[in-house]
C-alpha cells in the first residue's frame, strides 16, 4: 500500500471513530432528557420552569417544585447533594422534613439519575455551571 493510500485509510478510521463518539454523547443526552421528561417534568415543568409561585408554600405547608433552570437554586448544590436528593428524596437528608419530592432510588438506577441531572446541568448558562462545578469541587464529602 502506498503512503498516500494508508493516510487515506487512517483518515477514514478517524472519521469513523469521531462519528461513534458523537453518537454515544448524543445517546446520553437523549436518555437523560427522556428520564427528565418521564419522571421529573410533571412537577418541575417540561421547560424546567418549576411550579407557579414556587417560593410560596402550598396550603399543606409544603413547598412547590422549584425550577431547575438558572432562576431556581438547583445549581447551588454539589453533585453529591443533588444525587442524594433525587435518589433518597429531600426527607432522607433532613429527617422529618415534609416534602412532595419523592426519592427515586426504587424506580431509577444510578446511571439514570446521573443522566437526568446531567441533562438539567446541560441547560444552564456558563455562570451557573461554573458555580455548581465549584460547589462540587469544594464539597468535603464529594467522592
Ligand atoms: C411529585 C412531584 C415531583 C417530582 C415527580 C419530582 N420532584 Fe423534584 N422536587 C419536588 C418538590 C416539591 C421539591 C421541593 C422540595 C422541598 O423543599 O420540599 C423538589 C426538589 C427537587 C430538588 C432540590 C432542588 C433545590 O434547588 O433544592 C431536586 C434536585 C429535584 N427536585 C430533582 C428532581 C428530579 C431529577 C426529578 C425526576 C427524577 C424530580 N425532582 C421529580 C417535586 C417533585
């Protein structure tokens, strides 16, 4: 095989590898979004906008679902805290706390929970992503 042909061959291999990587990344985004749509959007909103008047307690004394976009405070929590909130529910972190947010550990596996959170994070502007990444980096319990 001439030099020219093997260079062409290499270029094809690289193109195939890149296409594969892009396809895998896309599949992750889609499934994280799908988990969100199926399990989270009913309360947190199809556009992550949360429930109306989310800062005002409901007649039950509980809080409505906050938005997951930049106007909410999801990005104030480290990765570890977010994962625990979703897996175990806020009540597991604060015993006795009355909340409408269930834990999803029984219905979603760890990968699905992480994918849903990655989807939420992928919608944030750079500032929110930077602040949240810094929270994760400085969380003393972050694995
Ligand atoms: C039945 C309604 C409901 C569903 C479904 C739901 N949530 Fe929530 N979620 C809430 C409520 C209500 C709160 C506010 C909790 C509180 O403080 O009482 C909340 C809070 C949160 C918080 C903490 C936000 C913050 O800023 O402190 C996260 C993170 C979260 N939810 C993620 C999710 C994810 C991810 C899903 C889907 C896997 C989901 N939620 C599904 C109702 C829901």
